[in-house]
């Protein structure tokens, strides 16, 4: 177990380090960081002067070591725009993003598990066919358009919920629903196929043979065994969920990390861009790591591989 | 399928008599298969029509998508009060015809979706082949890069890249080079991972050993023997990718980071529509519907293609 743990920690470290390299290379090698600081019509001499002043003319490796030394202790530099440490800005926005992600996950689970069970139990029934059809359509749905349509229906037409903003539970409903509906099709298919596998097992027949009710067979014996693979895959899809949250935030003006990031991109606020991407990557890698760990504890076959 | 042998065996002579069945002509087999996969066939037909419309947009659209008349701005579609045959889907905030802009928007979406897939496939297949065939350190390095990049959601990387490099050169008014490169570079690991696994499987097979014994060069074995056998997964993955790229391009344009104005794109039409959506529901509805129907058709077509190419799901 400790070897397995050590390997996972090393992988986590490499992943986060790799992301920091990508972010650095994109901003400092491919892009020209001076563009973020001066108006486009600035003459070349001034640019050179400023490059020297900010240290952008030093060898790229030296700049990277500088950046890495800061990043390790959470110092990504000051935001060009807000004159505040970039990390603080990101951490301020993080709760909103996590709130949205968790709520979206919740909505997805609430849809996916019951529908998946019903679809598998009554395979090829009308309900199963409709669920499959909706799932296929859902996977082709651009999430930002889904968001706009939800606003159109529930905010503009019915006037039930606010179109955007943050603070009250009502503000969370539409974005969370949007993100949940976006994630649910994949989760639903997973539950369904896992459930189908399990329902064909011998111990299900045994459970029925000893006279258990169908409810007990499905909920206690089948569902529990389905959940291990489902939780694994869903956990590993956390990155996808984050990607969905990024898009959802922009549609509903949800003040999370993604909205901060996109504004930083518009204004070329490099420290904030770097901090936001690295923190999001850290969270995703951390969740993947935890999922691996939990699965390894539950299923000894994995850590022995 | 699994009929007992005695079915075809005449007990007296002990010889095998095959049931006489006239071979079905090739074209009928194809037609029957198309009927079995009718959803995919229909989607394919729709996509062919869409490509046709996009290519000949100049001759089909009733109006120039770049020029509007301000007096005619924000006209409703034909079935709403005040709509007219002149602008079937109404006009936008500067009086440009919505239908014409939707048709021209298909150009951007299809071109970016297709070309970005080519970029992603080219990088991913090359690195996947290298990782799977050479193995050792090469594999370790490439696999690590794949894992690193797959940690971050594709859309986040695409946003970061496009934010730094900008939309770049726009060819023929609708192909933004950087958008295509960024989408491709942000998603090559998906290809590399699939190809790598495929090569690992194939390189142990006898025909590869045979080719090696014959003294063929590595390049020849890779390109002539392994790559063709990995072709089906590439094609199936590519259909999914085209749809993903269309959605992603529209999102970048929606944020104003994709194909720059005045080029009509589905994403930028959605963005323009946002400020008017409170009393004009049709403005955000149609561009989104265009994206949705197109990606749905591509996904359904891809599902059918997978069934067609995968011998195990084929019922003969």
C-alpha cells in the first residue's frame, strides 16, 4: 500500500509541476508578457526598457526558476490589474466555484442514479428508450446554450429565478441545474451499464432465490456493487465537471475562479491567469488522487497491480 | 448462428450439405445495412446537405451576411407579429439577415471542427505511434505529458492558449488559424492515448513479427502495417472530436476570443443575442439550435460509423 501511495503522490506532483510548466511556457515563451503592461502603440525602445525593468530580458530558465520558486510557496506575483497578490484573488473566488461544482455534481447524481437504475431494470422499455434518447441529445447540447435557454425560460418567461448573480440559494438553482444536466448523461449511462452487469450475476439470482423483495435485491445487493465503478469513473471525470463549471460561470455571471480567469485573459493579467489555472489543476489532480486512494482501499486488486 | 452441425448433415451419406442460399448482391447488402443504421444514415444525409450549403453559401443566402440596413434592425421572424418574408428568421442588431448569417456561420463551424480535428489527429497519432512503438523512455516521456495535459479540462487549456496568442491570421474571412491550432494542441492527448494503446496491442501480433523478420524498416512497419490497422478507432474518435470542436469554437466566439468579427459565427451570434434576449427569444434560440442539431447529427453519424466499422457489432 505504501508503494502504491508513494507512486500516486509522485504522479500528482508531476502533474501539477507539468501544468505549471505549460502555463509558464504559454505566457512567457509563446506570448510576450510586455504586451500586458503597455498599450499597443508603445515604441520599441520603451518596451525594451520595461522588459529590462521587469526582468523579462533574462534567460528563460532563470525566469522559470524565479517563477517556480514563487509558485511553490503560493506567490504568483501581483495582479497587474488589481495590485493584489494573484493567489488571494483566486482563493477569494474559490468557494463560489466549489459551491457550483458540488451542487452540479449533486444534481447530476440525483438525476443519474434513479434514471440509470430504472433504465437498467426495465431494459429496452419505453422509459429506457426515452432516457437513452435524452442522454444522446444531452451529450450534443452546448452547455452555454442550455444555460441561455434556462434563463430564457425560468427568468425571462416564468420570472421564477434570477438570471444571474450570486448570494442567495435562488441564484444557485439555475447554474447548478445547468451543470448537473450537462454531467448527468454520462453518469446515467455508467449507472445503467454497471447495473446491467451486476443484475446478471449469480449472487443476484441467489438473493432472489432466498426470497428477498425486488426492492432489497436492487437497492441493497445490486446498487451497492454498481457504485464502486461508478464513483471511480465519476471521480476521475471531475476535470470534465470543472470544465463545465468554467463555462457555466461565464453564462450566469457566477463570480467564481473561471470568471476571474476569463477577465484576466481579456486584460492579459498574467499572474492571475497562472494562479487560476494552477489552482484549478491542483484541485482536479487532488480529487483524482483521493478517488484513486479510496478505490484502492475498497478494492485491493488495484493497489497490487 | 449457433445451429447444431446435424442441421446440415445428411444422415445417410454423412456429407455436409450447405443450405442453398442465393448470395445477396453487394449493393443490397449495403442498402440493408444503411436501413439498419437509418438514424446514422439520416444524420449523414443532413451533414452532406449542411456541407453543401456551407460551401455554396454565397449563392444560397438571400442577403450579404456582412451588410445590414439599420432601418431594418431587430426584425422578428416571419411567424411573429411584424415579421415578413423578406427576413424569414428576422434581422440582428444592425439589420443583417439572421438566416444568411446562420448559413455563413456553418462555414466557420464546419471548417474549424474539421481542421482542428486534423491538427489534433496529426500530433496525437504521431506521438501515440512513437510512444507505443519505441517504448521505454520515449513512452514514459510522452505518457507523462499526456497525463499532465489530461489533468486540465480541455476548455481551460484552450482558453489559456487563445488568450495569449489571440485569434491570429484569418484566411478567406472565415478560417482563424490560431483557433484551429489552439483547439488541436489542447486535445491531441486523446488521440495519442488511444493510438498508443492500439499500437501496444498490434505490435505483439504475428504479422508485425513477420514483417520484422522480412527485414522491413521500422517506418514501413509503422506506416504500412500498424497504422492502417489502427485506422478505425481514429475515424470513430474523429467524429466525436469534430462535434466537440464545433461546440468549443462556438464557446470561444461566444466569449469574443474565437473567430473575430465581422465574420458571422454561431458563437458570436449567441453573444450578440444575449443583450436582446429579454424580449426577443428567437435571437439566442436559432444559433444555439444550429450548434445543437449539427453536433447531434455528427454524434449520431459517428455512432453509426462505429457500428459499421466494428465487425463485432455487425449482424450478417
